[in-house]
């Protein structure tokens, strides 16, 4: 999913799309509206923050 988001953001920037384009793509829930999947090289997990409270339950 991170690679798809990254590829989509790069595509939107290259094509000078409006700032709300990403929001519209996500709200559509249509994968065909997203950009290409970014290659895995260069992507890495930078940081994880956890305060000990599980909020998703």
C-alpha cells in the first residue's frame, strides 16, 4: 500500500494535479484511479511511535 500511495503522489506531482486530487482518489476507493506502484528500492521504515495506548480496539 505504501508503494501505491508513493507512486500516486509522484504521479500527481509530475502532472501538476490539484492538491485535493489524492483525497478524491482515496475517497473513490477505486484502485484504477491510483498511480503506478513505486519500486521498492529506496523505501524504508523510518520511525514508529507508540505511546502504549491501543486506540484501534
